[in-house]
C-alpha cells in the first residue's frame, strides 16, 4: 500500500487512535482508496498487547465456593426425574465435591458442607455462597441476617461465610461452571 509509511508514522505518534481517524488523516494526505485496505493495514501494524493471564486461586485451604444445582435426568424407560445436588470446590487445589441431596434446604446444605469439608481434608477459612434463604434471611444495607442454622454451622466449624453480590452468582465462577455443566447436560440413565 502506497500510504503504509504514513500510516506507520500516524500510529507511531498515537497507537490508540481509532482506525477511522487513521483513515481520515490518510485521506487528508491524498489517500483515495477504500476503508477496508486501511483497516486491514492498521490491524497488521498495530501492536497487540496481550496482558498475562493471572489466575487467582488463593492459598491452600483459604476458600471454597459452594452452590446448589439441579438436573433433569431422562431414563431409558421414558421417565424423568429432577435431581438436586450440592457442589463445593476448594479453589487452590481445584478439588470438587458433588453430592446428590434430597432438596436445597438448610439441613441438606449443612450436611453437604460437612461432607465437602471431610473430602477436602479440613475446613477452609472462607466459604463463598450465593444468597439463598438457606444462608441469608435478609439484607438491610450492610447488615446481614443469617439463617440461624447456617450461622451455627459456620460458628461451630469456624469458617467465614462470604456472600456474592445479590443476583451475581457468577462471582463464584469456578463452582458455577461445574453447576452449569451438570445443569446443561442431558443425561440418559438405564434403570
């Protein structure tokens, strides 16, 4: 392209210029071609900076992420069943504990948490949760009214519950991914 050197000069001065501005400046200097060749040239010339990917996994035993989920299972005989499960993931080691539960109530939560802690080999410092009624009764500003049974489990086993922002369960990405994987799967089971 005849104007490649001019485009290089423009980008050397300000590498963040929108491509349409580079096109405008080239046209001021006599470029009469179309926009697509300029866009392709700028894409090729512009330095791409890829920031390093940094995973935050915490330190060993620091925290786990917990969530309930459910999946509809279709059996070979044509029947189907809704199964509830509890998933907990220890962040540092990525150890996952998934357990079928009869429901998503506080007793199932407490029992599943204890089973997860046993599978982890200990109790993490922090447990990250959504805001279900099995964990949080209400919020008023910064004040949280904890579910009494859940609060007692947290006190007895000495872990600090941490809550996601309301309606932002995706803040627990790693366990949410596991729950989504199971939820979105189609399971055919022989009885």
